[in-house]
C-alpha cells in the first residue's frame, strides 16, 4: 500500500486515543455522544481499542500483506470487534446494585 492510507489512519488513531484517554481520566464524552453513553469509563476503553485497531491498520498499509501483515490485519480486526462490543456495552445502563 502507500502513505495515503497510512497517514489518515494514524491521524484517526491519535484522535481516538485522545478521546479514549479523556473519557478514562475525566469521564468526558464528546457532546454528540453524551446522549447515548451511560458508562464513560467503558466508552474510554472502547475508544482505546478502536484506536489500537486504526494504528494497526496504519502499520499494515506499510507492510507487505502476506506473512506478518496478515497477522497484523487479524489483530486489527480483533481489536475493532472488541471495541465495537465495548461501545455497545457502554451504551447500556449499568446494573443496579
């Protein structure tokens, strides 16, 4: 692949990483997502997983797709799936104690 795929993926990963850290540290969620997110800490972990997926995709754009690249792509897909599951769970209210 080439740089025109790697650079936007790296920028996206950095933005998602910043949002995930903000959600974990302070509980802050972007205004357009506040309506749906009930558990900001879980949302922060989900953002970090999706950021990791985007970072792996950025590195995959620079690696040959055969061999190591296939393992990195599989890891990126697994992180994306885990992030999507965590995002879904963060939108459900927590259980009452």
